[in-house]
């Protein structure tokens, strides 16, 4: 959001506080005056010309002057004090509620800023780790005098992936969680891009990546976003997979309850997720059991669910046991796709 837009938002909030407080003050004052007038009328009496005690119901018959009234100050003054105190309290509450409502957009903006910093930190961790691994491979190849063109090409791909992630994060922050980008991508291509991104991390961890991807499935999700979703799920699986095991990625068309969607599954051979933890792991900053490997900030799976939901999809633990865990990511197919 631009600086001018921020200033306009602040001015709009200030105007709202002024208008709402003014209107509320007028209403409270009008109500107070009305109540005070009613109290005065109910406690007053017509003046008796000859000084006798008035009868407010028969003042005219006893010769009293109905144009003159006497106000009992001892009875009215407590009402004035009480009404004044109530009015001040009401105005204070109204001003507090008005200010709270007017600054709500500022609270939202600050929360979005914190989320953006945390998300960017987490999202860049995986490609940076992959980049570091590829640089080490490149150094070894250079030392042995081997061909490095392939490694350089992969490095260029990693930097392009980081640039795309940053661009999308910035666009998402500017959109302020508004309507998502409408785009279509080939699910298999995006999944393969994620595999290539995570592969050096898996190799360093002694984990094999395997894939079985159905061709021709187009989803209503941008390619960069789908690659991010697959990367986060694969990265999570690699972190929890024992050395010497494999992580499987599969892509099939949805059937039954998942008809009209693409189903991506990521399966590892890790220790499993307890049933009581299967929802908590999708919350921000939730941590699973320690694996002795690199640690993230507990944002990966939370981001997967957030992004999948924004695009009309879902993610959940499909099954889990001591033999491993399978995550199921469902995303809507593109309109007109078969």
C-alpha cells in the first residue's frame, strides 16, 4: 500500500472519530436535557399569589398564577449531578468504542506486516538452503574439474524461484488479503519444480524423493503458488523422514468427494503425527517433534492451509501411524479442464 493511501486511511479514521463522537455527544446531551426538563416539570409547582402552599392540580381554582412556577432546587440538583455523571461516563465509553473501531484498520495493517515478515522468513528458508547446497556441489565439481553448466543452470533456477516467491509475497501483502489472483497452471509441472527445489535438501538428509504425477491436470492456482505449496509439504516430509527412507509425491484427479479437484499427496516414513496434534500442526508457530535437523519457524504448514483455503482448496493429514504420514492437498481444477 502506498504512503498516500496510508495517509488517507489515517485521515479517514480521524474523521470517523470526530463525526461519531460529535453525533454521540449530541444524542447524549439531547437525552440529558430531555430528562432534566421532565424532572423539572414533574417536581415544579405553580406559584400561589398569596403565599399559600400550592396545589399543582388545582392552582387555578385557588387563585395561583399558572404562568409562574416554583422549582424545588433540593429535588432537582441531585438529578442534575446524576445526569451529568452518567453523561460523562457515556461519552467516555462512546469515545473509546469509536476510537477502537476507527483504529481497527491500523491493527489489521500491523498484523499483516508481522505476518508478512514471518512468512517471508519462512518461505525464503527453503530456497536459501537449496541454494547453499547447490553452491557446495558446484564447489566440489570445480575442484574436480567437472562440467558445471548443469549446476549453474540449477542455481539460476533457484534464484528465479526466490524472486518469484518475494514477488508473490509482496503482491499478497499489498492486496491486504483481498481477492486472489486468477490463473491456471499445470499441476504436474509445478510439482516437478518443487521436487527440483527440495532435492538437494533431501540428498543432504539422506532421503530419496519419488514422484508419480498424472499428466494433463490443470488447476485454478498460479504456478508459483502451487510450487510453494508442494515445496512446503515436501520440505516438511523430508525434515521428518528417517535417513535412508523415501518421500513420495503423487498427483491424481479427484474422485468421489474430491471430484472436480486435483489431489496431491505427500507421504513420508516418519514417526507419525498423534491424532490430537493433527489440527494444531496447521497453526502458526506450531512445532512437531524435534528431528535433529534444521528448524523452521513453524509456519510452513500454516501457510499451506492459508493459501489452499484462499484458492478454494484444502489440506489435511489423510492418514498417520508409526509407519509414516500422508498429507492430502486438494485444489480446484481450472474451469473447462478435464
